[in-house]
C-alpha cells in the first residue's frame, strides 16, 4: 500500500483553564489515503472539531498541541511554520466550517471571498477566479450563481451560506478537505445532494476527506472508514462496514441504538439512550472514560485500557470481545 496522505500518531491537545488543564484530546491515531473518506463521529464536546483545527494549525496560542507524528504528504505539520501553514491552508488543505455566518466575512462580497484563495495560491486573473467561483457555486446547487457574487453573507439564507463555504473550500482543488458538519444548515434533500457532491469530488480529484458529524445516517452513506470519539479519545476505529455490522465498544453500540432502523424499529417505539453525561476532562484522567455510563463496567475499567482487535478494526475495552451481554457486575 502507498504512503498515506495524512498520518497522525498520538495527538494530544491540552487547554489551560481556571481549575487546571483540560485534556481535550488524548492519544489520537489515524491514517487517511487519497480517495478515502474518514468520518469522525461522537457527541458534542468529544474533541472532533479540536482535532480538525489542530491539523489545520488553527488552535489558539495558549492551547498545547503535541503529536509523535502528524504528516501531510511528507510534510511534518508539527514543525511547519506559520508561513508554510498559510501556504497549505486553502490550497492543498481546506476546511468547511460548521458555522458559515461566523466564518464568512460580513464586510466582503461572496465573490471577493471566493476568489481570494485562488488569487492567493494560483497565478490567475481576477476574471478567471470569478469564473471558477461561478462554476463551483453552480456545482453546489446555487441558482443564478453569477448574480450571487455581488451579494453579502447577510443577504443569503443559512443553507446558501453553507453551500458558499463548500464552494470556497474547493476553489483550489485541495488534496485534503476537512468538513466539520458541512450540512448542518441544509434540509434533508439538499444534504444528500451536497454529500454526494463531496464524495464524487473526492473520487474524481483523488482527494481525501475527513467528515466530522454526529449523524450516523450520513456516515453510513459516505464513509469508507469511521473513528468513534468519546471524551477526547478514539474508542473504536475501523471500516464503515465493520463499525456498523459488528460494533465492539459499548459507546458505539449505544450510539447505534439511538437511531431508528427502517423495517426494524416499530413506529412509536422508544429509541435507545445513553444515560449520564460526559465526564470532566480537567485534571488527571485514568481508566476507561466511558465507565461511568456503561452498564457493563467492572473494576478493571479503572485501570489501563488495552487496544483490542485488528489493524482494520480496533477498539479500547477491557473485555476481549467488547460489550458483552452476559456482563452484569457494575463497577
């Protein structure tokens, strides 16, 4: 197999807070090949967006980012300077942010903001940049695209602003796209269109995409690989088929119980829930972070948690086969 486009080993992110240090992300490992879609799933506050910001070099100055390895196509992102990161961002690496109203500049027109990246990274004329902007706006489903270039963000609906953000990320034909909840503001039918567009572009342009979401239905449709994140850790990783057909970590199984299954979930039947709340990540953290919400926790869950499984499907649990229905002794 060829060298991965992106390789991350032991990524940690610490944030100083009033009560000590918030260990927001701990020991993250994953790889991504060209043409692949990796989906990072988990509930809000699990560290998904922080992980993506760390890859893009967009964390605040007081936030400590450490990794044994964080390579993008042979470039060591842990040692890349500000100038090198600016050259990568928007050109070879792009990000679709979750909140388009706060990500788009209200003082500049849509056309100026779309053209900016292409003018910065490519030797093109302003007219060529505007033509490219119109092409991409049409591709993401915006009608009368040429007339939109003179509008400001506040003149567009939330869905249109999100589509502008997607077009902006694609302006330079990047090799890696990080999509942080890219369809949040869109209705269901447009969601499907945008996701299909992104996946088709990944295949067509031999790009890679990291899709951050909490919608497992979206993941099932587009992801090649899935990384399940809980409280700053990856608790299970593997192919989409392995995660959905043979989930091994109790948190993954809990997430899957929370969604209705066509033909299997009876109308009006209650959906599954995960009791409790995410634990505090301030101060010392030990053992399984999910043990306080797990029905099958045992005393061993307070100690070191091994990685189990194989390279293409791994999970962190003290039980050799993950969540076992015959375990009845709570911690």
